[in-house]
C-alpha cells in the first residue's frame, strides 16, 4: 500500500490565501483608479491654462494633453471604436483575474485592468461627448509621448506579466513518474533502443 505521507505535503495554497486574491485584485484596481482619476482632475484644473510644471529641467514635466486616439495618439478618428475595444478588454480581464491563483499574476492583471478602465472612463465620460472623450495625459518627457497614471499601471502590469512568464519553471518530464501521454510525447530516444 503506498504511503501518502512519504510523498511530502502537497503544494496547494491554503483556502484563506486563495480567497484573499479577489480582495487583492479589487484593492489594486480601486487604488489605481482613484489615483488616476484624481490626478486627471488635478491636471485639468491646474494645467488647463497651458502652462507646464518642470520636474527635471527640459527632460520631464507636467503639461495637459488630450488624446482622442490610442497609444502614441494613433487612430484619433476612431475614438468610439477604441472605447468599445477597451470595454471588451476590461470585461475579458475581469473574467481572467477571477480565475488566476498566482499572486504575481493577480497583481499584473489587476494593474492592466485598472489602467484600461481608467482610460475607458475618459473615453466614455469626457468631452467632446459620450464614447468620444479624449484621454487626459499630463506626464511628458523629452524622449517619450505624454502619458498618465493609467498608462503607467498598464506598462508596469505588462512588465510583470513578462517577468511572470519568464520565471515560470519548465520542469523536464521524469519518465518514472510521467503519464503515458507525457512519456509518449518525448522524441528523445532512450539508451539501448534502436532508432
């Protein structure tokens, strides 16, 4: 009779840990959304007269910009289409975040979701009208297009996704424990077999 105890403890997260992940995702999304929208309100009221606030002289500054397109101001004539795409992306991300268990993946997807929703709010509710709104950008650099906190969240989330994919372990298949389907998928001939 096999001894289960000898195999060591299973690497399954405790239910309390799994149950806290939706709260982690919700907290990240809400905090990023609050900061993004508050910063945009500040930018409209404080930078609306066209002046800019220097952060690093000639290299980084705050200045109001309204972007009716996508990233880098592309497709500015298709704002309603971009809004619909953003809604689809947001719905998809919500469904995915609810199913993931890896904490790093939860953080990464939540940041991307928060950024997408932050810019979607601008497209839906800001001037010139419903589903035609321009995204408020206000962080400018000499070497980079103007962006906002929502864009920053998307970028950080994307970097974390790349890191998550890079750090995933790729375990070689052990012939002693592999299932028939796994072992049959190996194309490397074993010692002592003819090819």
